C-alpha cells in the first residue's frame, strides 16, 4: 500500500477511537458517598460533598474532617503541594474508600472548594 493510504486509514481509526472514548467517558459517573452504608463502599471510588471541620497537616499527609451527615475523615497525600483549605469551606472530594482501624476514610484523588 501507499503511504498516503496508510496515513488516511490511521487518521480515520484514530478519530473513530477518540469519538468512542468521548461517549464512553460521558457515561462514567462517580457514586456519592453515604456513610450510613458502613463497609459496602470499601474499595470503591466515591464523591463526597461537605464542610471542612478540621484540618491536620502532618507534612506529606493532610487529614481533613469533612462534615456531611456524620464526620468523614479524608486523607490527602500532598507531595509538597499547597492545600488551600480553611475550616468552614464547602468542598467536593473524589477518592477511594479505605478502612483503617475499623473506620472508613477516603483517600482523596481530587479535592476542590465549591460554592
């Protein structure tokens, strides 16, 4: 085959792949975290909205207590990134639920201040 034909086929396949990925990503949604479900969410990615009640900075790890219906502990591994959060901020956290010492906590992948 000619190089121009192979280039056209490659471009068409790439564009089709990108279009398919776009539609698949539009249907992916993170579940809202409900602390009353106890251990049913362990290992799952969840989304939590609440108000920051307490922030504890331990260097490379920041512990945040977020009040929703019940207080939920959120752990952020910072790697020297500055976290600009204050008590009373309304936040949205996306992360994975883990169990530590018999209690659920969220290992944050993404956190943002809302409202």
